[in-house]
């Protein structure tokens, strides 16, 4: 059975909510352990260079700054989260929205770490799986944990959505 418009909106909402939880996790890591998060302005810079044909950088920090890069980066971050929420809906099914279970969402979240490790980090000049960073092992563990938090966020947001919006039958 196809997903309804309401299901798609729910999936977008849980993806955005999970992204917000991921951001709160990253703020906690920075405050408690001094571990910085990805600067979403650099994500925006990468995206803003794409229309000019530049998809890979030796160092995104050394690339020419672009107008509105921070706004583009933050919008992209939450748009990606929403898209991953919709993608999860198609993998997990509509039934998951009605009765969320942690494990599928957690596995999906962990699986999404492949995108930054093998697409974004190399394109930003950080190497495959952050191999060119000052602390590659720390960056990998942080990425994995952050994406696990995204998966937990999908589950928690679906639970919250059910409590707040979905009628009980």
C-alpha cells in the first residue's frame, strides 16, 4: 500500500525532529568533551560551489566563501534529515509509523553514516571516512554515534508524533 500524504508529512517531521536531536547531541559533545561538530556553513559552501562545477575540494575551509553559505548549509542539513525520514518510511513501511520500533530506526540511522563517510567527507577534502583529519578514529566514532542518535531520534519523534497527533483506534 502506498504512503499517504499524511504519512509523508509524518516522515518529514520525524526526519526533521531526528536532525534536531542530532544537533542537540552535537552541542552536548562540544560542551562536555570539547568535540566540535561539522560546521554546516562548510556544507553550504560545498553546495554553493556545485553550480560552478566544483564538486570536490582539497579543503573546503580553504575554498572561496560563498554568499549565503551558512543558510544553504543549515537548510540542506534539515532537508537531508527530512529526506532520510521519508526514505526510512519506504524501507520500514507505513505500519512502523503507527507502531514505531527502535531497532529498524537505529539500524537506518547507523546506515546513514555511509553518506558522510564516503561522499561528503571526501568531497570536502577530509578523506574517505575522515582519513585526512587530525583525529580520524575520533571523527569516525563521532560520526557513527551521531548517526545512531539520528536513528534513535526517528524512533522518539515517531513515538511523540503518535502521542500528539495520531488518533487512537
